[in-house]
């Protein structure tokens, strides 16, 4: 009989602690900033929140040097607020959503934009555009509920490419949690990427990215040449 694989649970750092947060699932909200929705050719007034996912083991911590992903010539950055959950919930009310939050962090939703465009054109799933290896860099979690407002930005080699404010989200964190919980039962270890402001764009080989949200530890990654 072949050896049964021994698998470890992916984890992310917790600011000020030696403990690490285990990751169960990763959910992502699409087009949650009006300026980004318009940037992608959509009217934000006509959309309800929609969701896609990434595998848990796509998580990458700060300071990593990453291989440039294969099968793409348009790797894009999307800086986002990420919330981590520590309670289970199904059909959660908006007023109860905050109690489910363990902490928050800054993340980068890496996207193979050319594969996503082809998938959209062909009516196919986005999985290979969004859920590839190392596609979810996340900084250390700050404990507690994220602020309703605050600067969010991403720079490449020191040049700011994305800049926005958390208050510009179309759907609040509580509304996102409540809506998502009508589709699936949320559970401890779940992460939610909450959308990105305008300015998404390409990443070249050898470039270094720094994502920042006021009050959280930054996420920094570099791509190999």
C-alpha cells in the first residue's frame, strides 16, 4: 500500500504573537469598490456582491521571494483588506457579523488577468486565473474588527500603483459576511478578501510589491527575475 500523505494546515502570522492562524477556506469578493468596478467596465449601482475562492494553500507570508507564475503574461496585483473568522455562522445577521471576526490584515489577490479574460470570454470558471500557487500573499493579522475607514495602497518598487480608502467599499465587512453566510456556513479559519480599489495592473519579473492598510502590518513580496 502506498504511504498515506501527511498534510499540514496552512497558517498565517498573528501580529505580536508566536501563535499562527490556521486557514480553512479563502473567499473573495469581486468588484467591491465603485472605482474598480468602473475600471473593469461595470456599473457598481447594478451589482450585488458575488464571490469566488482560492485554495487555502495559496497563502503566502511577508518577505517571500516568489517564482513568477507560469502560463501568464499579465500577472496583476489587487490589494485588499482581509478578515479572518473565528466563529461558525449560517445566515448571519449584519449586526452579529462583527462577533465572528478574529482579526484583519492586508492581502494581495494575485490574478492571471489574461487567463481570467479568456475564461470570461468562453464562459468558463476563473479557478486557474485566481487560485494558482502563491496567489494569496497576506500580512500578519491584527486582532479585532477592521476600521470602517483608512488608507489602503499598493506600491511596486516604491511607486504607488493603487490608492484608496476602506470607506469606499460598496459593501461593508458586516454586509459581506452576512451575505456570504447565506451561501455557505462560515467557520473558524475562514478568510475573506473584501475587494480592491482602482489601479490594478501588471507585475513584471524582479519587481517588489508592498501592500499597506493603515494600522496593520504591511505585506511585502518580490518576484524572481
